[in-house]
C-alpha cells in the first residue's frame, strides 16, 4: 500500500511571509556584494572611500536609474527594449530643436522631448503586440530609426543648450542633485506600483503566464503597450538628466547604454524569462554596475580590462538567473 503525502497549501499570510523572506534575502545578498566591492576598491585606491566619490557617483547615475526602472517593467512582462539609448538621444535632440530652433521655454521643450520618447516606446510596444513580433527585433529597428531622427534634428552635431537645465544637476543639499532625488522618487513609486497595485500584479501575471491571464478575462495587450510607453517616457526623463549634466544634446548620447541598463536589471535579479523582478533590487544592480565602473577607473584599469570584468559580471548574473529559474521550475 502506497503512502500518499498530502500537500497543505500555504495560507495567504504564510505565502506573503515566505515572499518577504525571499525578497529580504535578495536585498541582503545584493547589499553584501555592493559592500564587498566598496571594501575592495577602498583597499586598492586611497581616494575611493570618500564622500566626494559617492556624491559624484550619485549625481552621474540618475539617467541609468530611471532607465533601469523602465527596463525592469519591460523584462517582467517577458519583453526587452534595446532602443532606450537611441530614444534618449532622440528626446534630447527634440529638446534642443525646441529651445534653440523654435525659442521654446524649458517646460514645453521638456514635455516635447518626453512625448517623442513616449511615442517611440508606444511604437515598439504596438508593433510587438499587434504582430506578435519579439520585442528584441522591433526595438532593434526602433533603435536605428530613433538614432537617425536624432542625427537629422541636430545635423549630426552636438547642440549646446547652455544652463537652461543646469538646476537639475547642480547639487543643492549635501552634494546631491535634484535629478538624483527625482530618480529615487521614481524608484519608490515604481516599487509601490509593482507590489501594491492591481496593475503591478497584472504585469507579473503576464510575464509568468500570459495565456492564463487571458483566460482569466484580462486583455494583456494594452498593459504590454503601456509598459513600453512607460519605458519611452522614462528614457525621455533620462534625456533631461543628461542634457542638464552636459548642457548639450548629443545625437550620439546613450550609445551602448541599453547594455548597461539590462546588465543592472539582471544583476538586480529580474528574470530574463519574465514574471519576476523588483525595482529595489534593480536599484542595487545600478549601484553595483556604477561602483564597479568607478572603482575600476580609480585603480587605473584599462578600457579593455573594464569591459572584460563588466562582461564577466553580466554573464555570472545571467547564469545565476537561469539557475534560479530552473530551481523554481523544479519546485513548481
């Protein structure tokens, strides 16, 4: 006679506690890795462990922070957006044309730039959803188109805007800029939306099992398009941060930035397969990528060496993500 093992399902409270402990463990692991890097570079460089280093770092990463938030949402629904760097350049170019060419003020020019970026994201999402084409391919095409439009807007030259946006990047308290504070607020709001709203639960459900969401009577298409639109909107915000820091709009801006963004999100633990992710973990991923780059620069690492080490970190993060996915599948 075979003995059957009964499985007692977790109560909602028990499941919530279990998820809390898993999330806390992830945060502690990422914080430990970040702390280990800070200690290592502090030992290798006499100038790394200083408030000046960290405040400078904080004021250089707001664009990466908000882009990583958008990419977290995109990856959670099982997509990917390779066009974010070019869309950033497109938004900055639109701002430069509005200010230098049309004499617009800062606010309308900013709204125009963000609207152009949001439109690019909407195009990516709409084509991906309507024709069921992998977002990888669609965003690759949008990447080229957005970069081409940016070149046309600026005649392939850097457009110097001046200090119209400088207030965003000028430190105002403890050496921290308004752009960093705004980026932190974006992270807080995004984490709340992802974990405490019906919209966030729908996104996780779409990334986990889109067909099940559809059978439950929920149309996933508008949600997926909205996520890509949000990605574009945040790319527009990142463009404002970069324009404020450089006091110029560069049509070459953001080249290769999509790789840093995806790396930060994956290092933070968001699954490339969709259905799992955390904005707070992504923030840790951004810090890890940024501290790694700053530390390697301070110890005098060559550019090839920095690329090799950064690439190795990305590969390890992807391997760990695959291992976690396989382990979760076996448990399921």
